[in-house]
């Protein structure tokens, strides 16, 4: 989840022209958690496939380039500041 900690500039008229809807949520609902648990329990989702590499902080720029150019299949990576 990405969260802005500083003011974020939004131009309402541009959103209106694009028919954009903004929805803000603090957390997931109980139904969403239940659905996710049921999908995992039923074997419909393989959570290990969602996990990528653990990399050191200095590897982040190269990893971002690799992910942008689709040279690797990671969707998410974990940055370990102590590697």
C-alpha cells in the first residue's frame, strides 16, 4: 500500500473529464479478509508466487529498471536494509 504523507496535488476538473472516481480506505473489510482466506484455503491462490526477491537497498535502482523493462518476473520485492 502506498500512502502520501504530504499534500498531493489533484486537479478535480481533469478527474471529471476522465470520469475518475477516488475511493479512500483505511483498511479492508471483514468480507474481503474472509474471501481472501477462503481463496487461500481452497488452493485457488499460490501465495509463494507473489513473493519476489529480497534485495539490498543499493540494488533498488537496478531492480526498478529490471521490473520496468520486464527483464524479471518479480511483482514485489522486499528491501532488507541490513543486507
